[in-house]
C-alpha cells in the first residue's frame, strides 16, 4: 500500500476512533448524571440486562451510524470525509455497508460479551468467555491481514 494512502486511512481511522471515544464519554456522563439525579445511584443489572445495555447504548448506535454514513452518498464517515476517502461498492451498497460494518463491530460486541460474562460468572477462564474473547481479538487481526491480500487497491471486498 502506498505510504500516502496508508496515512490517509490511518487519519480516517483515528478521527473515527476519537469520534467513538467522544460519544462513549458523553454517554458515560449522561448515564452517570441520570443515575445520580433520577435513580439516586447506579442500578444493579442482571447479566442479561448488562448485555442488552452495552449492545443498545454502544454497539448498535455506532454500527447504525457507520451503516448509514457509508451506504448513502457521499459514502463517508466523519473520518473518511476529513481524510478525503470514500467507500465504494461494486454491488448493493446497503447490503455491502451492513456486512462491512458487522465485520468491524462484531469483535467489539464479542469483547463486551466476554467481559460481562466473565464479571458475572466471576471466572474469566470459562471456555465460553475465553473463546469469545479470543474471537474478539482474532477477527480484527484477520480483517487487517486481509488488506495486503486484497490486490492492488488494498481494499476489503464485500460480496
């Protein structure tokens, strides 16, 4: 991959990452404020409630943002726009965006699952926790390794 192209992709990644961190911090501050003002403290959640809360407040909204921003013109998240990059699709752009972003955010959800399960079971060495956690690390590594194997464009191809 040419150095300039790699720099642009890293720039887009960093801007998108900072955007996600800012969203997460705002979510944390709003949640803590609501817990303190309305509920007079942190609620005790079950394991199932914790899984749903993490999915519905972090993974789903961010995944949805990415799907919509990359599926509709100009096919750019904030980071891609600032870096001058755009996502191109050879086939159905909506299906492509959905699949592309499941690939990006599935590891994040798997990591949430592993951490919550390990905390509630008080055992991070359970097979279900270990396997899920290893998958949450292995999938992004595979995703990154696909870039140099994707031909001259160094772009991921969605079926």
